[in-house]
């Protein structure tokens, strides 16, 4: 997911997306431990998406405190 797409989300939508991604990465790691993971690159993609959301949340928090 691109940053431009994430910027269009509300804070509540970002929280929900973050929750979903954390749940997905848990499941992916579980599958990996059982050697049932088909696409190992998906872990990397999900981790980057989580980082993007956390970065955006931090940006929004900083802009809220400066105003």
C-alpha cells in the first residue's frame, strides 16, 4: 500500500488497518514456523505497510501538537 493511499484514511481506519496487518503478520509467521508459507515475500510487504502506517500516525501526532 502506498503512502498516498494511506494519507486518505482517517485515524480510525488507520487503526483498523494496523490491527489487521498485525494479525496478518502473526498468521504469516505462524505459517512460516510450520513450513506452510507459500509466499515468503508477503512478510516483508506487510512489515513495510505496518511501518508506513506507524510513520503516518507519528506525522499526524506531531502536526496536531504543533497547531
